[in-house]
C-alpha cells in the first residue's frame, strides 16, 4: 500500500490542448484482453446463472420481466472505445476511467469539423474531432496527465454513442466491468474550490507527521488544531459528487482512486492550481475526520461509510501486491441487494439531460434501477423503455427490483418495512418500500430461502396480491387474558418511573426524551412500560435468549445477574432500583435491551410511531377467530403453549388483527427479519373475502397492515420452522387500501 500522498498540480494556459486526442474502438481481442484478464478478486460470483434466474423471474413476474433480459456480464455485445493520442495505433493494454458529476445544463455530443475545400494546399482536407468535456478544460488536462504512456481514457459522454439507446442500455449493464478493470478511477470534484489557506497548508503538509501525532495520543484531534485541513476535509466531503448514485457506484467499483480538486486562481497568475491526492490520502482524511466526528454535523454517516469502504479497499490492495498472492473472488452476499436498493434510491441521479424535465426524472429512476442490479451482481439487465410500458416512477422501479429480489429468493424482499408502494394506476401494492433498516440485527450473511411451498403474485384487475402459505400465530391475551399481566404492568411502571427519576442515560431511544416536558415523553414512557411488562410475562429464559441475539455488544447481553435484577421475587423492588454501581450497570443493560426491542420492532420508516404501535405477545397456539371470518379461518398447527414471542402491532386494528409468517421464510435463519405480517380480514364487514379457486380450494383474502420482527426465543423459532402438513387454503395478501368500499373484491 502506498503512503498517503497529496500535491498541487499547476497547469498553464498553453498546456491545455485536447485536440490531439480522439476516440477509437478496440478490437474484440483487445477488449477481451482488458476484460477477461481483469483485476484479480473483482469478478462477480458465479453462483447465479443468468438464464436460469431470468426464467425464474419470468415465471414469477412475466409482465415485469418483459422489460429485462439476462445479462452474462462478459461484455461481448459492448463496443469498447477509449480516448488516446491521435497518432496511437493498436489496442491499449491499460486504461483509466473518469468519474465526474455532470453540471452542464445542456449535454453536448462529439462532432467533427472538416476544413472547407481550398483552405489547404494540394486539395487537402483536415478533419478535427471535437468531443464534449464534462469538466473544465483545466481539470481535463489534469485527468489526461494521469495516463501512463500508451494508456487510454474512458468516460461515458464520448466512449458511449449517446444517440444509440441500445448501446447505452448495453453499457449500463457492463458498467461494473468498465470501472473494475480500469487501472485507476480518476474522481473530479469540479463543484468545489479549495481556498488559498488550504492550498498553502497542503503544500507543506506531511501526512506522516499527523499520523505520528495521532499515535502519540495528543489530547486534541488533528483537525481541531489545523483549521485549513479541517475546512478542506469538510469541503471535499460536501461535494455533490458523493450524493450521486452513479458516482458512488463507480467509486465502489474502482480498485484505486485519484481525486482532483480545483483551487481558487490568483489574479497575478495565468496558471490554474489543482490539488491531487490519492485514495490512501483520502482514507487518511477520513480517519482524521472520524477521530473528530463531532466537528462534522450532517456528514457523520458519510464519513463512517466511506471510511469503512476505503479501509476494505486498501487492505485488499495491500494483500494483492504481495508476492504470489492468490486473490479470492469478492462478491457481495445476495441478501445485501435490498439495503443496496434503499441506499441507491436515497441518492441523486440526473437522467438524460436531453429529455424534458418530467421524462428526465423517469430516466433517472431507470438509471438507479440499473445501478442497483449492477451493484448486487444480479445478472439481469434493463432493456430500453417500451412504448406501452409502465412509467418509471420511483415506486414502479422499486416494485420491479423487489420482484427480482424475490425471484433471486432473497428473504429480505419479503420483509421490507417502508410505506406500501403506490403504483402508477393509483393502486397500492402489497410490496413495501425497502429501507436500510430491513435487515436490522439479523446476523450476516442471510441465506436465500428455498421454495418449499407455493409462492406466486398476480393481480385481480384492480390491485395486485401475493399468494402464499401462511403460518398463523396465536394471540393468547385475546383468548385467555392473564390477570397477572396487570401486576406486571404495575411492576414495570415502578421500574420505569424510578429510572426516569434517577436520570439514567442509556440507549439514544431512551435518552432522546429524558428532558422536562418533552412532547414524546408520555407515549414513550407508556411503550417502555408495556414492553417491560411483556418481558416480565415472557420470563427470564426468553429475555436471556433474545438479548443474546439483538444486543449491540456482548457487554450488553442480559447475564444471570442482570436477569436476577428484575426477575428474582426475593429481592425487594426498592433495593433493586436504588442499588450500587453494579445495579446501575444492570439498569443500563435492561434499558438497552428494551430500547433495542422498540427500535427494531416498530417500523419507523413506514410512518409508525410509539403512538400508533405497541408490543403484543404471540404464540404458536390457535389464535382467536373473529366470528365474522370463522368460515374462512386458516388452518392452524398447535404446539406447546410455552412457545411465545413478542411483536409490535398497530393499535388501530387490535380487535381484528391476526399475525402470520410466510411459509417460505419460517426457518430460524430469518428469526430477526421483520417476517411477522400483521393482517386484517380483507373485508371487515362480511369476513375475509373467501372464494373458490379453479382447483376447488378455498382462497382467503387478507390485507397487510404492517410487519414486525417476531422476537422469539430458540424454542419458539425451532417450533415455527418445523414441517407442516399442506394447507387446504390459499391465502392472498393485498396491500392496504383505506378507500376501498365494502364488497369491492371477492
């Protein structure tokens, strides 16, 4: 690994000349040499066969599959062009790739200027190729200087025919090949300008001195005592380049990086200054920023994620340079697909600037769709838009990606917890928007599910639904209310009141409302009391087992002493509240445990809050069956009455809700995914809306109101995963539709 390096590059006016370069297409052999002998360790995992996956996708969602095709990702159909000196002949053996953020309002295209006849002697004609520069000409000169002798340069505006939609679509499908195989990715932060003080400081800066200062455990962070370095770091991290979906994707793909930042020009010189630094120096800046992260409000999440990415990249780069090192294949687990979708759709994409504004926004959504497939190594590519295809509004694109996720058998695709998708025709899907919290505390990696029972999706002409076998959970408090629960509530109230009075600082979920007259305090206090009361009823073994799986660190696991702190009836309550330093640590553990349950149990991303949702105990015994739907009741599988769990459900539907887990995600591996579906009868006036299918089986219709993790101990999860007899009923689950009139369906 190279040491961190930063320097200032000076470019004179007479040094800027792009007319000596032209774009040329490589031969198939030259392209193959660049792509087939790619950088070790960057090949996608061969675990998915493109044709087999696409056939599964087409069976699962035939209408959606029409807009996609298998993607072998071998680049055979892709025409690779590179920029090089006009006199260069043959195929390049290496190239660099430019990553930039397009800021021009009008997109330019390559053009050729032919000299008029008679301007040159002997009837000669001179042709000059002019290609668009997506960055300033000074920055482009700095990029060009990064090329080694005979090396090519790739960037999309010139190396992809912007007039050919088919070529653009093919290029989007192999973008990972282009950036993974580039010797270096050159990042141009053309939207910011480094100040004079920053230039002067960096001109004298030696990163090794700062590193030694950190290792000497100086009481002051480096960025706190070096204001120019801090302002430069903040300026770089605030660049819009880091907010763009394509740019972030290109950064992740690159094996090494060079960053270029323009400087403010002085009036007394015609030279332009550009700060050039390596990926190693960027990691150095990120490490300094992480050390003083409170100095960067609004950028903290970006600093942490970028630091993690560049640590991994530079570790691999260091290993790769070792003699005789055999690099393993690197591929993201497929179950990272859904969080990747959520992250990409939070970022910005420009779309085709030649299109009108409303079409450009739709094109930007298609770009994000292509980026998500490429980022997750899914061998499916997006085809050019068809005339009668659904408009590419954001929720339609998310629907496509989630259906692909289910075709891949990603369990997280069935456990997304954002708002229900609102489709172009006004209907509400049973699919929910993916969020970064969908995986939650679930251990990594999560295995793909096996299709052990029927799973299909379709539409009845007015709304779409999923048809699946469901395992219904019991609601013991509805069938046999426990008198002792009131005592648990009083005991929990005593503890929570005492902890509030003692001003215990713990998990952010708890500490956020520990101020006088906080607006959320009454509702938050209530949900902590109710959650603790449920824990007391579920018992010490449940609390111990669940805390092992959801605690952020092993130090916060509820050990036997912490369990005894609340569950030992021989210990007086007053003594447990006003105890020693050890007792304070036990209180801290319990507050962290309760906070983790509430944080991961309530689906905040969907709009749920502590006012709308609360804890509910479920079991694997028969649930209550509302009289109105008894004729269409599901087939239950009673087990031991001791198998209980905790979920969080909406108060609004407390009298009619049922809780079910889809059969395909019943295995213990998915125990900490939000796989508990909160269902209500499809028609609350006449029952669940049961009908007969063409095969003669009963079809029962449900409305999906919410999802939650089913916090069960090991015995519960094992019982849930046991084989069951085939259900004689088909369960169709629709998305919520509050305006649906009685009797509209079924």
